[in-house]
C-alpha cells in the first residue's frame, strides 16, 4: 500500500468517524493543534485503522507523530517491514 492510499484511508476515517471537515485534513495538519485530536482520539484512530495495519502500532513510534504525514509515514514503514 502506498502512502497516498494510506493518507486517503486516514482522511476518510477522520471525516467519517471524527466529523472533521475534509479541507482541514491535509498532510501537514498537526493532530493536536489543527485537528483538535487528543490522546484518547489518537487511540480511537488507531483502533479505526487496525483493518489496514499489518500489526499493532508500537506506542513509542506513535508518540513521535505530530502531523498526519507522520501517521502515514509510521504506517507505511510498518507495511514495508512486513
């Protein structure tokens, strides 16, 4: 799965499950500051993405993410390793 497909999936989940406007869901959007997602929302997001994940996200890796592009990069790296 390439990064664009991962981003598109992420965008769909954020719009449908979190009620975010699609025009705010851009790669450089900061999860906390721009999208107003807190740590509980981040856990909910991971749960929503489990269907595309090859394994569970390492919590230490996810703590490093700040933007949507960071999320895409972490997921893509997981898929490449598998």
